[in-house]
C-alpha cells in the first residue's frame, strides 16, 4: 500500500497519481491546505495520527494549493483524477476552494473560525450538505465563564461587532443572560463610528469581550481599542493570544493538533458510512489560557491562582 505523506508540488502530485492508480486501498484522503504554517502542519499531523490509528491501510495525500490560478486549476484537476473518498481541508481558503470545486465528495474542514458565517454549513449541529468539520470557535459560554472567574462582579459585558459577525450576537446574548450577564453589543459600520461606540461601552460595562471580526479588528483599530480599554481601566478579553501579547488582559486559544485529531475522527466516521450532513461541527476540546501580567497589574486584577498555574503563555 502506498501512503503519500509529503507535501506535493504540482508535478510531484501528478507522479503520485500514477503510483496510486489501481492499488486497491480501502479509503483515500486528500489533505488540501493553502499554506505551510506551523499551525497547519500540526493540524495535519493530528489528523493523520487519528486516521492511521483507525485505518492503517488508508492513503493520505497532501497538497498545498498554488497561488497561481492556472497552476491551482491544474492541481484541482489532478485531485479529480485521483477520485479521493474524502477531502480534508485546512483553513477557510482551502475549504472554500474545495467546496466550490468538489460538489459530490465528502469534505471535512479544520481550523475554520466561523463555519456558519462562512457559508460552509447550515448550522453547527446539523451541517447539511457534504461538508462538516472541526472549527476554531470556542463556545461563548466557555468564554463568559472564564471572564466571570477573572472579574467575579461582571454584570455588564460590552462587545463591538460589524455586519460580518452580527449573527453571533443574538445567541451570545442569550447565553450571557443565562449566566447573569447582560451583553451590551454595539454595531460598528466604519472606522468613524468606532470611537463613539467604544466610549459608550467603557462607560456602561464592567469589561469588554471581542470576537474575531476582520472587518472590525485591523491592526490600527485593535491598537486603538486596546489602548482605550486599558486607559479606561476595563479588562479586555482578546480573541487570540496575539491580542494578549499586544495588551489584552487574557484570551483563550486552541491546540491545532487537537483540532486535527477532531477532524481525523470525522474522516474515520465518514469512512465507516456516516454522512457529513449528520456529523455536528466540533468546537475546540483543548483550550489554552493566556494572560498579560502587565495589564493585570495596571488594572489591579488578580488572575486566579489555578489559572496562573495552567497558563500556556504569560506576557510580561
């Protein structure tokens, strides 16, 4: 049995096709990514470990999409010749390309932040169609519970959003309400609206929550929001460890290898006959805590000792 485990360039991938034809493998999986980042490699390694543990005779081929449209089309045609049983995609860009070009092949994505907003699935619990996967979305209730642990008297929590993430707000308000927290959400349509909206939140709320919204959090606006929150004495929960490094009080992050393992489990389910439409999209099952010690001291906030003990990164 031939197991192709290297990242192929276009020509190498075609050579691999010739070697795979007619080998009679049980299940074939093509992993599609759009980059060679460490996070991508960890995701792939996690997925392959689970796939091979359950299906030692499976064939897994890896392909990094070329940025040249013509070369990329050549790659996609090569995948069609291979006729894989399942496609495993890493990241939103690769998932979008796979979804648009392979309408009849089961697709399992990984490392996608908001799969519903991106249009990959109908809902987290019932994906529908031929796509499901492992998302990077940490459940709102988990985030709010961490916030409440760090700020026990948290009653009013502010958040900014744009039209891109508007659909996340109503369910988040319900979840916050169940925890005794009122979520105050303000829409920001453009950069000019940001100062007034932020002023309103810091005057009304005990803390600020953030959601990964590229329409809202540019490098410049992120710096402005962080500086304003710190000067106003309001704890700000970042949407990634990078924001914590820049000054946010804390953030929750994910383990990419664990995300890959979740995706690998879904590949195995589909290989055994499950349909993607029936497999709920997963959320991270391994969560890392990051905090900024300088920000905590400035805000005179004591991070609980048990969280300090397990913190993945402490920025000083």
